[in-house]
C-alpha cells in the first residue's frame, strides 16, 4: 500500500514574501480561490480590528500609521490561533507573515511549510503602486487609479473604494525601509531551508498568477 500521494491541496502550506505593493494580496486571492485554502493576511486582520476598535486594533493602529511593524508577540499569537483552526489543516496561504527572522523562527514551531514564494518587484516601482492603490470597502478588491478612469466603485460588488491610511508617501517610504531592513533577510533564511521560489512580480498581474500557479503545480 504505502503512503498515499498527497493531493495538491495538501501541499499548499504557503508563505508569500514580497515588499509592500509587490502584489501579495492580489496573488493570494487567486491562489486561495484556485486551491480552496484560507488566505491569511495579518495586515487585513489588523485593519479589521482597527475598524472594529478592538484592543488589538488600538495597539496595531499606532504602529501601522507610522509604517512600523506591530509587536511580534501580538502578531505571532494571532497567527498561531488562526492556523489552529480546522480550515488550515490541508493548507493555507500566509500573506505578510512572517516579516522578520523572529517571526519566521516562531512559525517553524507552529507549522511545517511547503513553499515560500517571493514576489519580486524593483523597489522603484513600488511607491507609485501603493500611493495609487484604491481598495474596495466591501470585498477588499485592489485597484489602481491609472486603470479606474475616475470610477470610485468596485467593479465586482459595487461598493465604494477607499485609500488605505498607510498608502501616503511618507508612510510608504517607512514601510519600504522596514521591509529592506527586517523582511528582506527572510529571502536568505528560506533559501537556506530550500523552501524559496522567486516569481517575477514586475509583469501583468495575470502573468504573475500564471507563474505562481506553475510553481505550485510542480511542488
Ligand atoms: P500589509 O497589509 O501586509 O501591507 P504590505 O506588506 O505593506 O503590503 P501591501 O498590502 O501594501 O501590498 P501587497 O503586496 O499586498 O500588494 P497588492 O496586491 O495590494 O501590512 C500593513 C501593515 O500591517 C504593516 O506595515 C505593519 O504595520 C502591519 N503588519 C502586517 N503584517 C505584520 C506582521 N507580520 N508583523 C508586524 N506587523 C505587521 O498590490 C498593490 C498595488 O499594486 C494595487 O494597487 C494593485 O492593484 C497593484 N498591483 C498588484 N499586482 C500588480 C502587477 N502585477 N502589476 C501592476 N500593478 C499591480
Ligand atoms: Mg496586501
């Protein structure tokens, strides 16, 4: 008999790495839909808590507004609890976690991983992507002002679009600095563990998705 070959959905314990604006959220939505696995974005979890004015939201806002990382203990606890839920048993896609070596070490003690996808975009392209981003207040879909032609509602669900508080030039500059200092070292961290795959994020979003799916199908 032997061990049964795992189905594709059972090899989908994925971390998405990438700078702010690299397209992690955009790609995570597609992967989650295709493989029917939960999309866990620590940024989205914090923004929900901020909106609901929970104690975590109050703490998170003071860091996010400055472009800094929310403290590790708060963040790790959230991820640990989320990954313990039943829907994560077969797979998940982590978007925006881990963000420093301390978080990555903690994650090793929480779960195994199958792959870490690094979406690479040259730094000089990221400021324009982020300051021009508009997000749907209903379904969370991301847009860019250059393709909206003045529209301010979501093409999918019709709700209003808004600009994230941390998508202004000053906060984006700090987020990029924090990325280079604290998150970029994770590329070497995961390379050393033979988990890293790099995807070219500097192309049309559909082309990025095709490259991502190609990597995942070959796992
Ligand atoms: P988070 O929400 O994770 O923000 P981020 O990492 O800065 O990344 P973004 O969400 O801005 O970008 P993205 O890569 O998802 O790109 P997107 O697909 O939207 O975190 C926010 C804050 O929360 C952090 O600063 C921190 O304070 C805190 N936080 C979160 N996680 C934490 C953690 N683990 N520890 C501590 N603190 C934490 O795309 C961006 C734009 O580009 C959009 O307009 C989109 O339409 C466009 N776009 C996407 N793909 C393409 C493409 N291929 N070509 C052209 N445009 C594209
Ligand atoms: Mg995102």
